[in-house]
């Protein structure tokens, strides 16, 4: 389904016809892109921690480069969310449909789980020692879940650039399926 707006209809139709990354609604390209991007983020990000040979800068670079490369590679297909919190933000602001959001989140969770499994396969027993999430002493699981839910809406230093790239794309005519990181083009 192609929606055409504006006064330059013929130009937009030609651009859509040449752009091989334009998605047909209901296709599985976007969820697959989210799977691959999330897999890469977890595999390289957590993998950099598990090597035990990387300092904090190396770990930050592994995460940042994984996100940047994956947004550049598949951002035109899915928008490069790679994080259920980002997808939730897009769904709440109606930049993607709820059905797309559900598919994205499912793909992200499966991509992260598969990446974790692959890392566990490579690193074995060490896989449990990378700083997994645990509830602090004296805090109930319910309080921890509420704190996590509130923290989802506050951009952190690692999530803020991704949210800014996704929400403030220089091409406002597109929704979540923009053209990736424009800085890299």
C-alpha cells in the first residue's frame, strides 16, 4: 500500500519505485530487521563484556557501533528500534501501528534470546557472570518493576541518541521506517 502526499506526486512514485527498501505492509522484513539488529546489539555488546579483555570504553564502543551499524544497515527497513522501550514509544505516539509494535517487540526479544544463547554456547559457564539483572536487597520485585517501567520513559545516555535519531529523522515524511543514520550516508 503506497500513500502519496504532497504536490510532487510523480517524483515520490518514482522514488518509491526505485527504493528497494520500501516495505509492503504486513511483510516480515521489518520484524526480521529488528531481530538481526537486536541480535547484533546483544551479541557484540554483551560479547565485549564476556571477553574479559575490554575496558569500559571498548564496551561502550561495541554497543554504540553495533547500534550505529545496524541502524545504517536495516534502519530503512524497520526504523532501527532494537529496543522494546523505543518501539513502545513509537506505538504510543502512533508512529507505528500496535500490530507492528507487537511484531517488533517479539522479534527483539527472540533476537536477544538467540544472541544470549549463542554467547552462552561460546563462553559456557561464564555466561552467568556478566552482571545479570537482580533486584537490590530490600527492594521487592514489584517495586523494581515499577522503577524499571518509570525508567523506560527517561532517556539514558545510551538510549537517548537512538531515540533522537529515530524520532527526529531529517525526513519527517516517513514514520518509523526512515532511511537510517543520515550522518553515515
